[in-house]
């Protein structure tokens, strides 16, 4: 129902805060969070889908993630996303018929050179899928490529915390088969994804530099094989989860097996952009690149699985076209001259700006948009579970008090970033910290005569234990301790309308098929507009 609230409207995204009845291992329920619990008990509380097909992923077995979640939140629509687009391009053969694949393979054949692949080696399907890599390796072999190298980033964040051996073994088997008939396909380097290569939003370029030295120059601690590296590195730091493992280089009697050389080609097989952009820039940019010293940069042709940033644009070459997200919430509100404010800390800043605006890094219109980034700490977030929630709230309170903005949006990263560490105690603290900041923020919204919509982009800290699918009980390590869960969940997410002055008319529709893509239409209705027909319908009765 179209209605115009008199004060500001604020969308609060509690990143990684899902909804499930179970209390065990659920930081949302275990935390001292009196305000959040009070809001959940209100009549304008419901839950929404935030995973699988409801956010454009291939199947309902796919957990949601921040990219697809914020795309849905910010566009009010469901688009086929990277995972699905790449599957389709491989299945239909369009990827291999495309000009970029041809250029890469032809160059390798012409130069008698090596085809390198780097990316996240798992089936998490958030940044990548191992099946995509396997399909490309097989195809390259069938087209005559004789030398390929895989630079394998170990996951433990979108999949179980200590599962790297599963994917490494699978990869070694595939590579062994492909190496028959005179081919030479091998793993050349690797490391934990939170230690090397996969930084995002320029939070820590040193990670990318470490990755560059391992993958490109073959510089790092050497091991005879990736599985031996994994075993040794785990032994050296008991309890370490895969994402935090140090980098490694594979070497034989002649030295490192896969430094990149002039004439080689390189494919980043991640489809998701945020954590692939910095490395792409290191490969593509010329002397203007100043983030770290790349040493002698080999003359390689580099391609991404997808275009990771449509505005830079980056990379120069990519295998699959990105989803073309149009008619976003921001594009709708700009011509209506609605002043907007978007804020988060570094780790989620791109989520609430770039992903929110349909993967657009520039503003739609400077005159109506203010963005604010609070620099994140550079630590493992179980050491600082409060993160920058207080500083973000300070800035939001000032923005509300200025009276300038009619629509504000914020992402609080705590539930997700602390959830990814697998540390339940820290996640419980994160939720308690969030509750205190929500108390401050909602008081300011009330004072400004406003309304808030509180939601999440997907679950994470709502399930901090790995559960056995059959018994529903927590899985145990060999020493009897509970196996921590570091990845997102498949759970629904909250949707709460906070309306202290009773401005909002009507209740919430009760439709279990509604997801977070339904929030944009709700937003514009509360701002006094009719939502575009192509958006998912509003949640207001
Ligand atoms: O990149 C990450 O940190 C995880 O793979 C996914 O987390 P996000 O989707 O919440 O960013
Ligand atoms: Mn998220
Ligand atoms: Mn996450």
C-alpha cells in the first residue's frame, strides 16, 4: 500500500544474522540481546528467504551470500547470478565458443606456453565452483594445451572449516588423469584465502602481494605437493582452519613448478567480483599500479571468469558476461530527488554501495547520494567482535540529526564476519554489541520521527556448529569437541518494521515464498511511491 511516512526511512542490514528455532550453536539466540528479542516479538516481524532461487542462485541447496543478497535488496528483483550464468555458459558451450577462451588457448598453443588458473578451490559456489575449473582444464586439454598450472586457494569459509583435503585430492586426481598422454597439468601454489590473494575493498593489499609472489613468481615456502603442504601446515598450527593457512609453493628438483612466464595465459576461475578485483588489477594495470611492487611482471594474457567490476572496468578480458542489473532502488529514488545515505565499514562497504546498486561502483547521481566508509580493523574478527558497529552508529546518528536524508541504509558486518571465524563465544559477543548499537540507532530514528526496516542478507552466526544432516546433532572433531561452522546458512532472515510513532498503515503479508527482493518495493511504498511492476511485490498488506 502506497503511503508516505513523515520522517526518514532506514534499512538496517544485519549481515549474516539468520533465523532458526534451534538455540544450540545459535549466537542470535544465545546473545544477551534484549532489544532484538523485543523486536522479534512484535507484530511486524516476519522471516524472508535469502538463499537459493530466491536470490538467483542455481538451486535451493545454495546458501545465500552478500553479493546476491545485496543485489536483491538493492534492485528489488531476482537476477540469475554468477554461479548460474557460468554453469549455463559451460553447459551450452558458449564459454568455449567465446572469443576470450579462443584468444587464451590460441596464445598458449602459439607460444608453447602454460595456461594458469587461480581461484578458490571448493564447491562453496559463493566465489567459485571446483566443477567450473575441472570443465576448463578438460577442455583446454582437449584443445591441445599441454601444460597447465593450478594455483589453489584453500577455502574453509564457504565450506567446512577443514575440508581442503577433499578438494585438493579431487584436483590431484583430475590433474593426474589429464597429465597422461604427455600432458603436464599440476598444482603450482596455494594458501588460505584469508592469508593470500582474496582481499576485498582494499582492506589489506599485503594479502594480494603475498598471493602475487606465490602464484606469479613462485616465491614462498616450498613443498613437494599441495597435500603435503596442507598436512605440514596443519601440524604446525593445531586447530587452524583452512582459510587462515599460510601460502605455499610447489617445487620439484628443478625448483618451483609454476612461476608465470612471458607468453603464458592466466584465468581467475572465481566468478564473484569483490575478492577478485585487486588481483585482477595487479595483472591488468600498467605502471600506474602502485599498491605493491610486483617485481618483473611477466607478459601474460589475463582473464577473469566474469567481469568483476563494471565501472573500472576490470578485468579487461572475461569469459562470461555479468548479470545486467537495471532499475535499481537507487535509480528509482534519484529522479524523485530523494537524498540518500549509505554507510558500512570497509569489509562490507562495497556491499552496501556497489552490490546494492546492481554492481555499480560509481554513484548514480552525486547530488543525491552520500557514501561513508568506516575503516575496518585488520584482525581476525573474533579478536574484535564489536568491529566498527559503534562508529557506524555514531555516523548514522549524525546523519539522522542533520535532517538531510530521507532514505538511509547501513550494513553492520558483525554477524557475518565474526560468524566466519567459527568462534561461537565471539559471535555471541558480536550479537550483544549489535544490540547495544541498535538501541542507540533506533532511539535516534524515533527522535527523527522515522521508521526502520531491519533485515539481513543471509544467515551465518545463527548456526555456528556443523550439524550432522542425518541426526541433526552437532558434528564432533576426533577429540570430541564440536566442529565449528564457518560458512553462511540456508536459513531465512528476519524482517522487522520498527515504527515507534505508528506511521505505517497495515500489517505484513504472510507469504512463505517472499524473499529479501521484496523489500525494495516495501521501501518505496513507505516513501510515498508506487513500486515498478517488474519488482517483487511489497511486503505491506
Ligand atoms: O567472501 C567471504 O567472506 C565469504 O565467502 C562470503 O561472505 P559474504 O557473502 O558475506 O561476503
Ligand atoms: Mn553478507
Ligand atoms: Mn559472509
